[in-house]
C-alpha cells in the first residue's frame, strides 16, 4: 500500500513538473520568438574626434568596412549640420568591388545636429557576412551656408579615457586619407533556424528530463544515492535552511539603524558614486549609463557577496559540523540563498532606475528571474568549490580577494566592451559574469531577448560550475572533520 501511495505521489509530482515545464517553454517562446529567427546585433564605433571641416560644393567620402552579420539593415553615422536649416541632400552608396549594391538619397534637413543619425536600408542587403564593402557618401552643389559634417576618429571611449584603435582602412575625403575611421556603426541580423527547431528541441529535452526523473526515482526506491535522495534529504532540513538564511540576513544588519533598507540603498548609492565619477570625471559616452552601471554592479556584487560568504561557510560552522550531523552542503547553499534575498531587494531600485531613465517596459524584462536563477546556480557551484578548498587551504580566502578584484576589472561593469581588442574578444566572452551581465543589459537597455547562443552560454556557465562544485564537495566532505 505504501508503495502504491508512493507511486501515485511521484506520478502526480511528475505531471505537475511536466505541466510547469511546458508552460515555461511556451512563455519563453512568446518572449523570444523574434530572436529565434534572427539575432540582431550592432557594431561599436569610434569616438568622434575630428570632422571633415564642413562639406560644401561636391564631395566624395569613402570608408571601407567589413560586415559581421548575414544581413545589413541599417547604418548609423555621427553627423553635424551646425544647427541651421539645410535644404540639400546627401547620397549614400554601398559598393562591393566597384559594383553598386545599394543607393539612397536622404534630406539633410531631417538629420539631428551633433548626434548619431540612423540611415535605414529600404531593402536589407542579404548574404554579406564577412564581405568587405565600401560606403560612399556623396554631396553635390551644397551651398556654403548649408554645410554638412561627418565625424571620424581613431579611439574608442572607456569612460573619459580614450583608447587608441588600429586604423587599417582610413576614411578618404575626396581621395585623401585622414588619420581615422568614419564614426560608422552597422546594424544587422544573423539568420538562424532556431525557431524551426525550438519545439522539437523542447520535446527531446522533455523526454531526457522525464527519463532522468524516473531513473532517479528508481535509484531512490533501491536505496541508492542520487538526485531524489539528495532532494529528499534537503527537504528534511528545510527548517534549518530557513533558520540559517534568516540568521545570515539578521546578522548582516544587526545594530543597523536602517536595517534591511540598506539592501535597497546600497546599489543605488554605489551606482550614484560610480556615475558621478565615470560620467563627470571620465565622461562616459555609453547610452543609458546609469542603468548600464547598475545592472553590472548588482549582478557582480551578488556574485562576490554570495561566494565570499560561501567560501567561509564550512570553517565558520565548524562547531556545528563536528557535533551535529546535517548535510554539509546546506551551509554554503544557505549563504547563497541569503545573498539572493539581498539581490531581489536590489532589483527594486533597478526597476525604479529603468523607469526614471525613460526606458520602455518590454516583455523581455520577464526574463529577470531566469538570469538571476542562472547566476545563483553559478554562485552556488563556486561556493561549494571554494568552501571545500578553504577547509584544506586557508589561504584560499586571501587568494579569492585578489582573484575577485581581477575578475571585476575583467568584467564590463563601468567600461564598454568595445575597448577590448578584437583578437581577445572570444576569450573575454568566456567570462561567466560577462554572459550574465550581458543577458541582463540586453533585456533591460536593448529591450529584446538575447539570442539562443546567450541562453546556451548562460546555461553552461550555470550548470557546469554547479556540477563541478557538487562533485568536488562530495569527494572531500568526509575529510572535513580532520581539518576543522
């Protein structure tokens, strides 16, 4: 009878989990459907440092460029019109090996002065990935009082610092090369077949998860260690987990006048100080810089706080571990959960800052819980790994202090990704914190869901360190008592 009741209980649980899985898959498809057909991307541009001096009469500007996407949809150019009424026109052409691919004429009167202007291609260029094209800008018979200016440069902005970039293909004005490249940014799309493959992939993944569920339940019935025994053991200590999380949370704000309010104020004040320094003293040109700073700061502070607390969780709880038996992984996990409470509160000022910055609310922002969940899994894996290392090597905490500082500077929290040399970008993108922060900035600042590769990278960055941390912790936990 007990066996039958157990079968019914776990069958009902399986059906509930399966229904939740299908609901989440449908919600993800609704949010990310457009990005499953094509991933939109925009290239960075050099900072405007000089200009052509104001084009009058007839002129030809030529800038070679290489397209990094399957399609080219839009050009962004930094232009100036001196704030005067201008009834002339400018003609833009894109050529490949002398052959005209696209041409369009634009009225200058519709351009913003001293700003980035968008030039939409009426028909996007297809199949241009990896090709070197030529942008030609033509002006003809422009009166002297209606000059138009195009800006160029040879540096990228990193706060108020300008970092020099290599100019392989300089801008040519009337046949003469200048010391810089046109302030040109490309917007295009990489066409992918993920939308067609989405539901077959969901079905295959569902079958794999179903197999893992019943395989784990079978091992549990046989009294063998596995996922079910771990979850069942964890459920027995739910009360202890709550107490540990509550203790960590209360200890953090013990004898504090403002108390929990600091979880709200801390990211806001930190962002304000950084914004003052980098926007005023170093003059950052990053759009929506306040939100850019806060998204990076919140995620990275969550990482450093949770891993820093989890690092010492076993050593600090040595009296309990040596006297009372509880699963040892509860201690680092509870530290990560207490930091998760803090980051959830920190999301309130982030939402306020998004509204204050005038960014529209988009359905992509519903992915907030997903990026936080992936970050939490990564932090849990790191905490398990470092807490077990800390037991045997007490120098781990000092090494972690140096490593976390280096990690912060290797993550684009307050500087743009564009300052990283092209040859190091692939290595740079392997940073898990980069992927989580990029995910959060995409859904907030860009207002779109990230592409499938970002989901894949974030999933791998969450699951792989977690499995590695669990494996190391499980292999070493029986020897903890000899070193505590």
